[in-house]
């Protein structure tokens, strides 16, 4: 029982870390436009930013969550 709980926790941590790493790489590949401040942005500015984002940035988000989920599942399954 304890082994199953620890495997789930390890899988969650692994998935979280993988998502964070891939998204950090994505932010380096596709930085925000110069002078854009997310703290001062309203909904209209965020909508404009979403329209300006290249397809590769959206694909990196999709890759981050799918690869993070997959790696977390692999770690959890291998421990249990």
C-alpha cells in the first residue's frame, strides 16, 4: 500500500518537473515581445499576445504536458 502511494507521489513530482523544464526551454525559444509586461497586461493585451504566438509555441505547450504525463506515468508504473 505504501509503495503505491509513493509511486504516485514520485510520478506526480516527475511529471511536474518535466513540464517545468520543457516550458522553460519553450520560453527561451519563444520569448515574450520586448517591453511586454505580464503583470500589467489586461485581457485584451493577452488576447493579442495569443494571436501573435507562433504555432511552435503552442506545440511546445502540448509537448510539455503530454511528455510530462507520459514520464510521470512511466515512473509511477515502474516503482509500483
